[in-house]
């Protein structure tokens, strides 16, 4: 037999629809957390610039390295 849903103007959600809604909520939460983690990994707040003095041919250069780049003056 099929379930009878009363006609009283209220919204009834079936068990399958409730499971689908729960799955969508869980997936959206996981995507949100993943995007936050990806943003932090790209930003890399733990990577700070370092300053080093380099001697080349008797001339002193000041070099600043940050992540994968180096600038010398």
C-alpha cells in the first residue's frame, strides 16, 4: 500500500527526500571546508620573507627571498 498524505496544507517530505537533503548539506559543508583549506594553502601565511647578505666578487648584495622568488639589490 502507498502512504497516504493528508491534505491539510502542510509540507511533508519523504524519507528519500530527507536523505537527499542531508547528503546535499554534507557535500556543501565539505566543499566549503575544502575551499577554505585550499585558500590557506595558496596564501601560505607561514611563509615569511628572509633577508640575506650575499658576497659576490667583493660586493655585498642584500637579497630578499619569499616562497620561490629572490630579489637582490
